[in-house]
């Protein structure tokens, strides 16, 4: 894990000097720096994204799914931070959507959308084939309750992308062995083929 800090805060607290900040750290977001002595992981970047919101935002979307353990997530994926208003930056995608307290959990101290809220967001915001692939991956790692995701759609009936989410939820299959398998399955569904079933149970 790489040391990630708010530069101004760390200097004011005497953790680093301005000279040390310039020499030993590299900026990853505005005002946020990471030590140069290690490889930056998605979790490190998520911590940095959270720090840019002055510790008020919640990690959401695909980055949140990775923190929940979902596979096949590129470590350079943009980090979505929800629940606050902030300016977009390279590698950071802010979302000002409201998030209720029961839609937030903590993973190693970092506020992250719950598995159900993460599914709700990915099913709405992502391009349709990618959305199903990400939902399958999240279900593959550890099952979540489809009914609870549908209940969030009832809670936020006017949220952007709810219609797409409702169409995808019945298709979610945690047994998909890769994102490409999910995309192919969706293509076959759209072409009118009957629902596919795995030959072997998981």
C-alpha cells in the first residue's frame, strides 16, 4: 500500500516539508499526493479520490465493486466518488447523487457504497453490455439480493438509467466466467434466444 496524503494538510501538520513533498511524492489528484516508492493500486487511488472530497465522499461504481472483491477490474479505471459535488479530474468521476446511510459501508476504513447500491449504480450508469458484465462479476464474487437492488429502483424511481437497470436485473448470472461471456449472453438474449443455463452448477 502506497502512502497517500493531502499535501497541504500533511505540510501543516509537520508530516512532511514542502521540499519532501516535491521530492518524494507525486500528485495523483488536485492537492493529493502519493509516495513514489511503490506501485499505485486501485485502492490507493480510491483513498486519494476520497481525500479530494475532504473525506466526505463515498467510493462508488466499478471501483467500489473492485473493493468489494469483484474480478476483472482494470486498476486504472476512473474512480467514482458519490454524495458530494466536486470538479471532474483525470481518473476521477464525481457523482452528486444522494446516497442514504444504509447504502454505505466501510472497507478497511474507506466509505464505499454497499454491494446492493454498487449494483444499482453500475446497472444504470454503464453502457448496457458493460453494465451486465460488471453486475455478473459482482455477483460472481459474492451474491447480492436482486430484490434489494430493485427496491432501490423503487426508492429512486427518477434516477437516471433506472429503466436499463430493471431490464438487466433478471439477466444477472454470477456464474459468468468472464466479461466477454456476459456480453455474448446479452447479445443472444437481444437476438431472441431463450435464456441460457450453465451446464454445471457452481
